[in-house]
């Protein structure tokens, strides 16, 4: 018995449809992943550059402290009475600082309801 296999040539637009599909995937990837991450990174860099002495901050590892000294990229935090920790500016988290102290920095870590 003989089996016949008929091969069909792809349509003239098959390559164009695949190219549009891959372009759509790249566009979605850029819109939902790359662009928001770049925006968050830009905000974090602006926050790190606006740090000043006396400001209460939270590090990425969760340490709460007050900025005592800033030397270029090294920040000295006072984490307790006469207890100091030296960290890099990039270790201070904008998101955690805003969660704990609020956007204006006035709220303390413990709120009392009276």
C-alpha cells in the first residue's frame, strides 16, 4: 500500500503574521515589566539622592534608623542610643520608608490611637 503525503506551501503572509506576533510579545513585555521597573529605579535613585541628616529611614533589610552622617555613597545610621551602622545609600528602601513613616516622613513607626 502506498501512502501519499501532500505538502502545502505556507501562505504569503505567514512570515509577516509571525513577525507581528513576536513584536506584540516584545511590546507587552516592555509595557508590563521593563517600563515600570525603570520608573521604580528612577524614583529610588531620586530618593537616595534626596537623603539628608536627621531623616528617619528603613533599610531594605528592615533596620529602622535616623541618618547621622552622609559621606558620598556611605550613610551612617543611628539605630539606638549611641549605636551606629554604616550602610550604602542603595540599601535604604524608599518603599519601606514610606510604609513605616508615611510619604511626608512625619509619622513614627508606632501609632497610638487616643
